[in-house]
């Protein structure tokens, strides 16, 4: 602890002593006043212990005694010793790190008083589903279950399978009939290590021991205990509710040498589609039917596909004619295990590890002419151009102009110094940023067997371009249309205006008809000045 923190701790201890706390140099013990719902003003005696994390973490607080009977239930850590009181859970992450309210002893005591009052009231409207904290942790594999499958199951044993990795097991919906008292020697392997499914409904007390489970299970407890002793049941899948939230507690049950049953809290996770997509963002559901094509599944295109897929866009069409080379993987979503596959298939393999890819189409090829481009734009809500081809970019831009579809062209230029997005067609009054002139690529390295110089664009710039494309595509798909037709992030200043200052720059909005912008050579880091009208189809 540094000098400033040590001085603050000394002052903090002195202020608690002034409030009636005894200090033995390690712990401080003293009184606290709080309001009981039935008995009015009452007191308690607490122990406060700051550790070497203070003031960056709150002190540990325990209830030593209360002047009125009080059952300690939720928001208290598991006691290390049987019969002991655990530390109060006073703050999670709902505090300002710059303030750290426990640094003020008055605020600390106010928080403890509020904790006591909530406990006396039974923690009304409490949604905290964290029953694992009240049990010793189990160090076995992660237990996976599908909450949708379990909804129709209760008071039944189900089979447990090995997971896809040795670090997981999977609870199935396959039930097992028969007596729980069968001898272990008569059990088939599939009938060992079952999981018992139970719905506890709303819980008013946490589960801390097998005795707590017995009280909730009632007459079923003896049958389940027999199954645990016989080796049929190893885990219990316990559905419960706290306030408006529902959750699942998975416990592992084992019989000790003296015949007692001990339970530990397993780390578990729901694999249902709703849970897996929960972190995709609020817009994920609305994007479920959005059709997006990604032309060019190299560095930028592969990461754009990944971000869009994770965001809820599952109706993807991937188009690219190349195979994945070993040198690609540094800047590509796919890894060494996919080398040799067409890039579109390599990307799809990666997406399949995230979620179902039945709606993802992988097409090995390219957009060769205007009719191909028009068909592609017509069939999709948004087309992402990540081709690194001036010809393909111009053809796609022209198709968007002709039929009024949406093409989002994204690139990195000048070895990642500029990340750029252009949306076609532009709205009336919008202008595009000018093109950047070609740079000399004579000193770029060549990869053996590759037909062009290797761009030295760093991976971070590639991911930044993919993220920009993802933002604009989602914006267009949801009809928000908040981004300008042309936008660039200048990551290192360039000689040419308006790219000569680090930061974001966008095309101007003017009351005039907008012509098609210059096309780019995307991942090579260069820019041409060929317009769509100058290219043959």
C-alpha cells in the first residue's frame, strides 16, 4: 500500500472509531442503527475489515449480532466455516470507481443499514439470480443445457452426454424410467451420472446444503437420495425464479464415506438460441430476415461476415473465387485449419462454430458483369463490396445506381492509414470524398506463388474497416440511414486534403445531383480514378 492510500486508511479508521467502533489494528467492531419493518429502530453489531485492496475495493463486513432475530438469506457470501456468517454483498459494480462510496464511513454504514432492512423485508423485487455463490464451487466440466428443452420437464431424471470438448458435458432431454434404487452393477453406462430436473418456482431462501434441498423436494427427496447413492444421479438441474427473472442452478451431488450427501455448485450455461443471441444487441431480432451479400471474402469481407452474423444477420451470401492461403490467415477470420478451402467455405466454417449456418450461401466465383451485379443487388437488401477490385466496385456501384439498391463499398488504403466507406447510390445533395492517388508499390514484398504484391496493411486496420461496414450495413438494413454517402477514418495524416488530418472526414452535402465516385483498389492500399461509366460490363 502506498503512502497516500495508507494515510487515507488511517483517517478512515479514525472516523469509524469516532462513530463508536473498536479497532484492534485488523478489524473494527461497532454498532449500527437500522429500521426493522415491525419493531422500528433497532441495532446490530458488525465487524469491518479493510484488506490490502482498500480503497479500490470495499471492506469485508460481517454481522456479529442483532438486537432482534433476523434470518440472513440473500446477498451474503458463503461462510467459510459451518455455522459462521459470511461477508455481506454490499456493492457489485453499481458504483463510480472515482467515488468508491465506502471511503466515507457514513456511506458505508448507511449501505449496511439498507442491507439489513432489505433482509428483514425478504429482499422485495430482488432479481439477483446468483445462487451459485452460496455453495462451494464444483471443479468439474461446464454443464450445458437447453432451457427450451427443459421447460416441459420436471421431477424426472435425464441423460447427460459428453460435450463437444472434454471441458463440457451436455444435459439432454432424454428421460430415463425405472427405480432409483437399482444397483450400480446393473446400470448401463448411459444410465449412470443422470441429472434430476426440478422446478422450484420462486425461492425465498438460497440453497446452501443438501438439507435445504430435502426441504424443497419433500417426499421426492428420499427417492432422489437413493438415486445419488446408487450412482444414477450425479447432478440436479434446479429451475427457479427471483423477482421477475428466472434461472437455473446446477449442483453436483456426491455421497461421502459416512453416507452424507454433499452438494457443490457447477458452472453451467444455457445453449438455447435465445441465450446464445442475447449478446448480439437489441437490433438482432429485426435483422433476422435481412439479406446481405458480401462480395470478396478476403480480410475485410471475412471479418465483416463474422460481425454481421454475430449481430443477427444470418441470411448471408458469400462470394469469392479464391482459396485461403497460409499467408492470408494473419489478416483473415479463418485459421490454418481452413487453408486450402475456398475462402467462402472457410468463412462459413468459422460462422458455423457460432450458430446455425443453413441460411448462409457460399458461392465460389465473382461478379463478372453488370447483369450479375444487378441480379445480386435485386436479391439482397444490402450488398457489401470488399473485393479489392476497381472493376467489381464500379460494376456494383453502377448496378446500385440503375435499380436503386444499396451497395456499401469498404476498403483500406495507404497500408491501413485510411479506412474508407462509400454507399451507393448517394442521396440527392451528397458528394463523395475524392479518390486517393496510386502509390508506388515497387517495394512491396511478393509471396511465392501469389500473382500480386502483398499489402502491408496491419490487421487492426482490416478489422476497423469491417466494423465500419457492419455499422453502415445495419444502419441501412434498419432504414435509419444516418451515415453519409462517403466516410473515412484517417489513421495517419496524408499529404492530400481532406485526408491530411487524423480523425473522421465525410463527403459534403450539397444541393446538386451526385455522380458516381471514384472506385478503389481495396486491400492493396491503392486507389484508382476509374468511374463506373468508364468500365466495360
